[in-house]
């Protein structure tokens, strides 16, 4: 019967750990959910009557800006 070499086990463990850490750092479930919520809010504002004195349009623009910032945050985290 062949037994595993201790160094092979350590290397395998190190690779598995680094993969898990990389996934944990790359995964952004809260940021992804924030984008989904912002997109839903934008869609609702899009359905609203445009009789809000320009405030609806401004809100849509701010949501677009927020979506861009969340995406930039995700990209920044992925680069580190």
C-alpha cells in the first residue's frame, strides 16, 4: 500500500486554502445584492409618472451613479 508524502499533503492543503481565501476575497455577495436592489429601485422610478419637478430624474441619475460606485468598489476589491 502506498502512503502519501507529508509534503504533498501540506502542498495540497496550502493550495486548497489559498483557493478558498481567493474566493472569499473575490466574492462580493453584499455588493452584488446592493446592485440588484439599486437596479430594482431604478426600474420602479422609471415606471413612476414624471410629474415630480425633476426630482425623479435626479434620483435616477443618483442611482446610476451609486451603481457605478458599487461596481467600482467590486473591481477595486478584485484587484487586491
